[in-house]
C-alpha cells in the first residue's frame, strides 16, 4: 500500500511538472528538476461546491501566510513548500454554505512529492429577510401615594400587559411598522409626562423601546364622622357613664344613655371600644366593634348595656405602724377609719378592720407624741378590695425631746460662834453633783426640771441645820428656785476630833433605802445598810442615834448611844442590824413570763421581755431584756441567778406593793443583778397579779436607783402569778 501511495504521489508530481513544462506561460514558475531528490514539495487544494446560491469562489491560505483564490469548483496549487505538516484554511465561505470536514485542516507534505486535499462545500438558499421585531416599554414613577397596583400597557388597542410603577415589559413578534402604545390604569393623583399614548416604529429583526414618566402627588384626605350611642337598662346604672375610644386613641366620655360623635376620621375601617363599664354591667354584642366610615358621611356604632344590682362587696384593712428613733411613744397610737371605728395600735404593730365596704376609705393615725412625726400623708386613703385586704402603713420617727432645765440656788446662813472654818458641801440628788459653799454664801446649779434632793454636809459637830436636811426642791423648767440652809453653831470650848460611824446589816429583806445617823439630835446624814460615814467636830461626848430601820430589822446594842470624841483624835462606833425575811414566813412566790410594750421583741422596738420565779426565801431566778435599749447588736439585759452567778442575789422579798390597786396582789423584790455589760447593779422588781393571763391588767416594773433608770407598764403578752 505504501508503495502504491508513493507511486501515486510521484506520478502526480510528474504529471504536474510535465504539464507545467508544457505550458509556455512566462508567469508560471519553472519546475524544478526531479533529479537529485528535491527538499520541497507541492500542495494541491481542490474545492468542490454543490447546492444553490453558490459563491463565485473562496480563498485558500496555507500556514496563515500564503493565500490563493480558488473558484467555487477548482484547484489551488502551492509549490516549493517545505516538507512537513501544513495548515490549510478555506475562507470566504458565505453563511448559507458549510464545509464538510475540518477547516482549517493539517496536511503532511513529503519533499519532492505533491500532497492533495479537498474541501467539499454545500450551499443552501438563504432564509427570507425578517418582517417582525420587538417592543420594550418602561415606566418610571416618582412622588408620593404611588399607585400600588401599577399600570397596563396596550399596543394597537389589542395586546396588553401589566407593568409595575417602576418596571418594563416586552412585546415580541410585532410587525415591523409603526404601533400605538397606551399606558392605562394611572391613579387620579398621578400624571404621565407627554401623555398616555405614543407611536413607536418597530424595526424588522430589531427591538424598539419607549418609556413613560409618571409623577404622583398625595391626594386630599377622605374623611367622615362616627357617632357612638349607648343604651343602658337594668338597675345600679354606672353613675359616671362610659368612655368611647376609636382605634385605641381618641376617646370621649358618653353617658349611660347618650351619644358622642368623632368628626374628621379618615374614611375606611375603624375599631370602636366602650370602656369604663361597671362590674355589675355587661355589653351586649361585640366590644370593640368594627365600623366603616364613609367619605363625607357619618356611620353609627351602637352599644347596648345591661346592669344588675351587685351584691354588697366587703373587704379588710390592715393598719400598721413602724416607729424608729428614740423616746418612742410608750402608749402607742390610735388608728381610725373614716372618722369612726378606731383601734389601738402599738408603736411597731398592726391592727385589722374587718368587713369594710369595698372602695375608698380614709385612715388616720392619732395619739402621736409631740416628739414624733408621721412620714407621708396622715390621714391617707386606702382602697379596700372586695373579698381581699388592703394595707395602710404609717412610718413614724421620734426624736429625743430637748431637756427641760432650770436653776437651783442654795444659800447657807450660819450664826453663832466657832463657825465651821472650811464651810460646807451642797450635794444634789445624792451625789449627782456637788459644790462647796461658804458658811454664809450661795451656789447655783443648772439641771433638769423636776424634783431634786438637796443635802448640806460637812457641818461641824458644834453646828446644827434648822429644817429638813436633806430636803426636796422642785426646779421649774426655764426658771430658778432657791432654798436656804440655816445653820447655828455653839462654842466648842475645846479641840476637835473625828467620829466614824459604821453600819453592818445581816439577814434577809434588808432595808433598801438604808438608814439615817443623827448626832446630838441636830445633825443628820444618810447611811447605807452596810457603809461608813465620818463626822468632824468638837471633842467631847456626843449622842448618836440610828433611825429609819425597817420593821423587820433590829439594832443590836444601845440606840441611841453616847460616844466620846477625843480632841485631835478619832473614835469609831458600829451599829449592828439584823433583818428577818418578810412575806409569810418563806412560803411566798411570784412567777412571771411575757412582755410589756406593744411591739414585737426586735431591736429598737418598745418591748421589754421578762422571765422570773422568785421566792420569799430569796431563791430563784430573774432575767429581763429591754429591746428599746440596744447595746451593739443585742438588747440591754439584767439577770439575777444566785446559783449560776453567786455575785448576784435576792436581798428582800415584800409580799405586797402600794403600786398595785390591790396591794395584797403585789410583790416587791430587792436584788443585785448583772447587766449585759458585766456590771453589777442593785434594783427593785415590782409586779402586780391583777388578773388572768391575757387580760392585760398585770403590771411589771424594774427600777435601778444607781442609774435613775426603769421600765414599767401593763403586761401585753404573758402572765404574772402570785402564789
């Protein structure tokens, strides 16, 4: 096969060259000699064309550079091409013709031979020219209240399409000619620039376009009126009528049988509600209801209401008081409702008024001490709910009242001979304050108004005080009171000396207020049950008497007695006193547990709690806590428990007390107790068993003389029992 091909190529080359030699054309290239195996070759390109509407020819290009024209059916020969692969392209092929096979294509050329390739072209009759085209319509809309549903585009009064306010649509296959385009559905508040109709020429095979520019303005508002009517039947009609509200905004009052009109509402749908309907009334039908207001007209919405007599509604009201500060009102306050019903309420307590009519009530807190004030409204208004409980709270703050003070002037007036050279000492309230005073002089004291004990001491033994000494003087608030001690002195006739008098008291139920020692029947001085006092005066014999001894006590030895005071020296004498237990021979006992004060036992309240069991044989236990007297984070407390704390004791038990309406129902106990700060103090407990537990008639009191402090009051919780 290879040999045959070689022969064919050689033969073709020979024929071609001979043909060329035979042609005596001076423009044709001379053939190269075949001898010597040439290094170039020849390419013969044949073109055949079939079909209709064939072209006159084409162009053959080799390797993109060498070109020749060739007829619709012909041969183009390229000589002297180097051996190897070459690219052959047939161009100039009209669109109604197509080339069979690759175009361009690759042809291999062997040196000295002729290579051949053929392009077969088939042609068809071209389609007729187009007779139709397309039309695109665009809209652009500006302004306010733009038409929400867009517009309609119609061509030649027939084909129509919807188009947005800012959009476009295309009509396809329209005849190539002039067409009328109309934009319709334009809202009355909008206008089309250049009109709604225009003529557009559609080109054959192309697309024409046209646009409509639309501008819109806000239309004037469309308004109307709405009349709301009410019709109410039954009993206990709502006295203040109702409220009609449109769209949750504008409201008007309307009577139980009346009407109101809302004007200038926008035309369209509105919601109408009737509110303020009493609980015993109900609205028939929808509420709210929907109505349509016509433009320029009036629509009516009617509400039918029926009312029934409600059952009586009652509730409760709790009034509470909360008091802070100092010097709280000891007897609490009074709560009054509507100027009528009243109840007592503690400074930190509460009371409840039951069965009040439901509704608004006035609550007042009265009985507030002058040093206390109520914060906020007083009276205040409280709304009692039906079947429930309302609360009215009063906050009270108390301040310590300013002290009431006055002045006390004490004068000493001394006559006679051998007057005391160093004067005297004036003592107020047993030692609270003292000042020296000349034998004929005056001193002044400023202090709290009220009763005070004034004593003149340091009086020489040859001198005596006329009148009571000590004596009680009442100091007026903001004023001055005077008292004068008149002293008379006798000639001593010798030197002076000192006398020390001692009391030693044993037994039980010791005299709580001590005794009085009197010298020569003229000069007196108080002395405790176990204490000493010293007198300085003229030497010689003097008479001493111990008085103020309780009936259950007796003095051992002479009383009065004579004592000789040595000149320039000191002598002593002792009065020994023994006391027996009082109160029924040891069979008495008093027991108590509870509190005084109305507040709960919390820090700062007015409560004082107690728990005791004391017997006439001076055994038992006592403890009390005062929550109004706060020490750090705990209430002040006082405890006597001889078993647990031997330093504490019960020293006297008296089986009656004048503090009680029936003294036989009372008990007084003298004792030494330990305070919460560790100090030991003497005190007196006074109690009254005036009634059964919870009656509020029992009485409790503790007084500490050394501190001038005490608490007392009716027992508000618990009981005291005398046995």
